[in-house]
């Protein structure tokens, strides 16, 4: 989703109008093309990059193209509402649940939850332009994290309930008390389908991945305003300055390997990046550990093969 956070300019969202098509492949193609030209149509492209400037919800710049099966939990999220289209990324965390960003699930100006009927989720697929897409799922429920503060971004997370269970492997999530897995200096991996450059905007039709490094909370607070250590992680590709977050697929994972097994674990959700997508500025992620109780409750609720629309009036207890 193309979204920015700015105290100076009050720019909160950017959606692009396009000619609606009912064919999924046409929608994917249109979304990719519009994401590629979006920077030309917005004053954000003229903003100076800096720590007090607007920041863009983002995806991946730099890195490499993923191979089939390399990130089996990856999910591409398309949201179509009439003539409006947005795209985000996410991860399968249970057979019928996809974890994504909160700003991908609700109107960040009003807080109104997006209608579930506009969503299509693609799983088990690296190349969006492939002749045969992977598994394409409808969404029957949208569950924003109840503590999401959309004007500042703490708790920027949401769940999408799929109509039927999918074959994709669920992504392991960091558990409460496992912050040692992603301490300062830890090398992490990000994935997404977003812009690969803002100078020559081009959307990758294939899933891309890149390495980045977790930074100390004190450093993040100096370089990002505002930054909330309880809710957020920040990273920067400090070794090479070649990869960063950018406009495109918010909601994707920040992953680190388990010390003993090397298995990748999701510790963050792609939330914010520098407006110019410069690898020399940090990217921000929602801290998965802070959502642990909420996530466990919903995963347990959808642990069976029976899928029902969620009742949001009585969400699982957060803890």
C-alpha cells in the first residue's frame, strides 16, 4: 500500500485510480504498472529525504530475486475497491490466516476497516506474471490489531482470514521473551514485490529479498521521529547501503534465523521507510513480539479446517 506518515505535510495515503478489470492477472498487471508510476504523480517525490521528512510505507529496493519455494510463507495481497487498487505483502501464519500491516487493512484517515470482499491473496507463487498463478484466495474477514494507532503507527498490524485453508507453509513467529533472536547487530532478511528504484521506478513481478541489520533502539530514536521501541524495530543495510524499504508491498516480513536450527522466524512487519527509499536511511517494522498474545489467540481460533468469518466485537484477549 502506498502510505506515508508526516507531521509536517499531513499526507496520509496515496491510492491510484485505474480502469477496473475482473481478471486477476489484469489486476496484478495494472497494480504493478501503477506502483511504478506513482512517484511521478505525487509531491512526495519532490520531498527531501531526511529524518524529519515524510516516510513511505514500503517494500524492497535492492537485493535479489527469490527462487521458487525459497520463502514458502510469502503472500501477495491485492485490495480492489471500485476504481481504487492497493497492494501489500504478508505472510501465511496459519492455514487460513495472513499477517500483514494495519495500514493495509483500514483507512488510516478514518479508521474504517476495508471491506473484505475487495481482497485477493496469492500464495505459493514467486512470479506474479506466471501463466498459472499460485493459489488465489478470497478474504472473508479483516482483523486490524486493536491497539493500532494509525496516526503514529504503533501496532501497525492486521490479519486477513482466507476463505479456505491454503497449502503454503505457515511462517514461524517470534515468541514473547525471544528478543535475543534479533538484538542489535543481527543480520535479518526482508522480502517484497515493490519498487526496485525510485530514480527509474520499476516494480519487480517476482518476489525479491535482501539483507539488512537490526539497529539499537537508541540509534533508531536518534534517526527516526517518532520511534517507539516497545512497538517497533529499525534496520539499515549498514554494510553495503544497497537495500532498503520502499513504496510497494507493506506488511512483508522481517526475518531472522533461529540460533540452533537456522530456521527463519518472523520478528517484524514492514511498516515504514524513507520517502526516497534511500538505503542510507533506516526502515521501520512493527515488532511481532509485542503482538504475541493477540496472534496466538487468533492462530488458535483458526487451527481447524473449518473457516468462519471473525467476530470483531469480541476479539481474543491481548496478552
